[in-house]
């Protein structure tokens, strides 16, 4: 069973795909409208991928995980990729998949391990 957030994102992806597919089949579709549809489709695909990696990482995704946190809004353990972590001084920040920006102090043990 999928998390409701992932299920909603997947439904949005299918809807965007259907719209884009219908526009591509029509020869009268203006290019700017087709391009906007493609951007929406890519954005939906990226959202589904981020949610899938954050909620259910497997295989090569496991090596990319930099932090595991409990998201209060989703009430779920979330895996944050290393590339999405930003470290400044004694704290690190990241954007949770729910959209919240989180900033946390880095523990002295973590600082030594990453130095």
C-alpha cells in the first residue's frame, strides 16, 4: 500500500501524462501549450521520484541517503538524499518532501565524522 502523498502524486503524474499524450496526438496543438504540458509532466515525474526515494528507497538509492528523519506532517520516516543536505557552520538544512524547510544543529560526533 502506498503512502497517501505518494498515491496522490502518482495520480497527478498519470493525469499529466494523459493530458500530454492527448495534446501530442492533436496536430493543431500550439507548440507553447505542448511545451508547458511537457514541463508539467516532468515536474510531476520528479515529484513522484522524490517521494518514492524518500519513502521507499531500495537498491542504488540506499547509497545516496544522507539523513533519515521523522516527518511530523507525513507521520512517516523520510530518507533525505545527500545532495539535498546543505551544511553551514554548525547546522545543516534540507527541504523535506512535504515542503517544509528543516534546519538542525549538527552534533559534535557528526562533525568529526564528516570533517
